[in-house]
C-alpha cells in the first residue's frame, strides 16, 4: 500500500470514528464520566468526615461498638449529606411512607429526655406504648362491693362494671430550617445537641398544649376538654380562700391522695401564694431542693401554662391521664421547599405519633373560679 493509499485509509478511519462518536453520543458519555468522577471525589470527602465522626469505626460492621454520641452525630450527618448506606446502618429502618428514616433509639431518647425535663404532663401521667393507631383501654366505672352474710344464707352477687376508653395516636410534625453553615458543622456533637434541644422544646410545648386543651377529634383529648365533658368532677370556689383548697382536697377519694399533686397556671400560683392560715401564716411551701416543685398544704404543685386562670387540678395524674406513644420518631430532610431553596437552608422534619385521653376521671378533681 503506497503512501497515497495509506493517507486515504486514515481519512476514512477518521471519518468513521467521527460518525461512531456522533451516533453513540460518546461526548455525552465523557461528560457523564467527568461528573461521576466529581461525585466520587465528593463521596470520598463525606466518607472521610464520617470516619472521623465514628472514630475510625465502620458504620456497617462496628455499629454495636459505637458510642451514643457517635451514633447520634453519625446518623444526623448521614441524614443531611444524604449518605444512604450510613443511614440504613445507623437508623432503626424506614417508615415505609414519606416520613423518612426512623430515629435511632439513642437519638430519640435524647429528645424524650429533654421533653420530660421541660413539661409536666409527661412527668406526671402514664406513658403507654402503642403498637397500632388505636388502643382500647378498659376503665372500671364501679368496683366490687363486699357483704357480710350468715352461714348457709344466699350470697349476694356483685358485678364490677367496665367501660372502654379509646386512645388514638395522631401525627405531629416539627420542622426546623437550618442554615447551610449549621449543616456544614453537623460533624460536631454540640451542634447536633443544639438541634436536638430545639426540636425537644418545640415538640414539648405542643404536646403540653395538646394534652391540656385540644379537641380530641384531630388531636389528643386535652385534660381540660375532658373536664368540660363531665369526665372529671368540678368543685366551684366559694370564697377564693384556703377553705376552697381544703374542699378540693377532700373531694378527692382517699385512695388517690397518696400520689396526689396540684396543677395550675402561673397566674393562679400568684393567688395561691397569698393564701394564709388562721394565724396569718402563708401556707405556700418553697421547693425543698433545686429542681423540685413547690408545695401547697404538703402536696407538690406543678405549673402548666395552658390551664385556664382559676382552675386548680388535684389528684393522681398517673391513674387519671394516659399518654400514648405510637412507635418511634421519624426524620426527613429536604431542600425542595421554597423557604429552604431561596434562603440556602435545609428543612429538617421530625414526625411523632402520640395520643392522650382521660382514662380514670375519678382520680382527679378540679376547682374552678378561684
């Protein structure tokens, strides 16, 4: 083959290569390859941060060796960086709907712990795990009666009457818009702890309101809502004095008095602090230690800002009101909302399902008009 023929063959080969490239879109493939390399480089940085968070441990192989702090920060960092392999390894699984991933037990425990420190209803009432959205609870409305009988006489029979209370779980969502700078610092426990505290404070206030005042149709049945439905007996104040408090105490059956406490709002506390006995001595008792409640006539008194003015509850809250905890909390992040996109923020949403209802109203009494 002479030089002229070789040159012609090279030209034909070049033309053929161009046609192949154009036909198969290899330019696009090269562009995609470049993007893949950039993503791999980014993932390498993300994995390096995760390795630092977990102290060099592997999140899939060494999950049982991770400390509480490593699990919490590792999960949160994986969430905001969309690291799905780490999310699957560190979470309790997915919700199966749009709610996202289930919070690890340690993460959820941190939020719940702060909830109980902030509000009083979770402190005082019974927490019931719920395996389904509705739980039917037997509530005894009348007790067994006992009779003395003569020998060989016909025995009198009695019946304990049971009613049924329904505890229904409702979904509540809390959303925090976090700045990109805050997200970048998500490798630090202090930052994640701050975000945990913000969620706990927001959820706590809404829970306290729900367990105290809301309607019971789209939300839990609030304590004061149940009272207005005649579930809890009401005593009306007469003289707005100490005699009213004594009447309230003795309206409660003696079997509930051992674990009884008072509950009212701050404005009502101010009036209670002015009460004096017959010798003009204040009956208000200051807390015996830091973090402990004040006392009224020897009983602990807790403040609930959502109770109406002049309403004072007294009784055994653990028997009276049950809070239903339906499974775990779920969390999801997104940048798709308008607020998040326009302000360079990430929306973090935590979802919980809770219920609340008065189960044994006889364990509580309420004084109104004080």
